[in-house]
């Protein structure tokens, strides 16, 4: 099986059911989303982990992605892009 690079976007926004939450998406599809009314901002933690934080900047939980992280960028306080190789 060949390795490939995938760009995953993580957003804190209104999700498809109309509530605030966290969404993970690839360029062509939604990978997952869940409700989280307390999520307010994202922070880059370790190399392969994003922290979902509350409005005060306190970490609620971390998101760890599979594969090897090639690049991670915060586009805003509520959006990040992580490029992984799997």
C-alpha cells in the first residue's frame, strides 16, 4: 500500500445539525463532527496534537491524528489544517 498525504481541516463552528461543535474534514468529505458548546478555540499542542480549548484558553481535550504529521498550521483561533502522511 502506497503512503499518501492528506490535508485535514479542524474547525470549531456550527456543525450540520445546527449546534456548535468540532468538525474534521478532508478536501472532499466530512470525516467527523461532534457537538461541543464549550469549544471556543484551537491551539497547536505537540507535533501531532491539537488542543480544543474553552473561551478562557483552558484545554478541554486533545485531538491526535493518525500517521505522520508533515505540517500543521493555525489559520485562525477556530480553524487549523494538519497535513498527514498515512
